[in-house]
């Protein structure tokens, strides 16, 4: 199944529309300058008072961040529960499959991200919120039904875009079980490339 001109137009509109940023650059505010982290997946948006927030329709989201990281922390219920560090020579790279127990419906989880050029005590904060139980269960059932068919995954991605459910579209596009297929890979690369343009 090919991604026709109409679908590409829809994708590019979502990428370029100011109200629908594909990627939120979560800024680390410092006295000298802000350091940005380009979060591709899960789909997040800038929210007043915090760096970024994303509602996750699937309980184990794959993390896709463009910048190499020196540190990634995950907090649940206000307590640090997972941490990984890289180095200047060997920074953390993504994608990283969700490294702990699944996010529960309506649970709030905090990601703390320190890119390679950030000071030791400076992090971007990305809040992830589990969707409603009904929505998460429906998304999990959808993934199970898609199996290993690249065409089915592409149709599900397109259907999510058609319905305006960008978080689900991105969750499917960067899902760990998405089949290897040229069209799907091209879509992933296009979302990353266009979403991170200043």
C-alpha cells in the first residue's frame, strides 16, 4: 500500500501547522542560554508552566529523542524510579523502549532529559500522562490486531491522522513492533526531519 499524495499532504500539514507542532523543543532555562531537547515520541506539546506534556495512548511508549543524552531519569509519584547515564564519548541514543512497568491510565510520569551540551544540574522536563483506561485498552487491542502486516500498520496510522488523533498516530509510527517496511521507515524519517526544523 502506498502513501498517496493526500496522505502526505495531511502529514505535512500536521508538521507545519503552528497549532500542531510535531515535536516540542523542551527548553532548559539557564542564565546563559536555553538548551533544547527535540522529543519526537511520545507526541508532546508545550504547556504553560512546564516544558512539555504528552498524553500516551499506549502504556509502554518508545522514547525517540534527537539529541544525544548524557542522562535520562524517570520519576513516578514524585520519586525517582529509573535512571541511565551516558558520557561525552558514549552518550545515550534513542530509540529507547520503555524501561519499566507500563504507564497506568491517567498516571503522570516525569521524564528528565539532559542533552550532551547541558550542565550537570540542568534537565528538560517532559510530563507523560496515561490516557483514559478505555482509550489505552482500545489502543492495545488495535496493536494486537495489526500483527506483522506493514499495510495494516500504515492504514492504522492514516486512520489516526484522519481522525485527528496525532498521539495515537505517532505511538503507532514509532512502536517497537512496527514491521520493517520502506514506506513506514520513510514516514519515521520524515517526521523526525521535518519536526526538528527550527
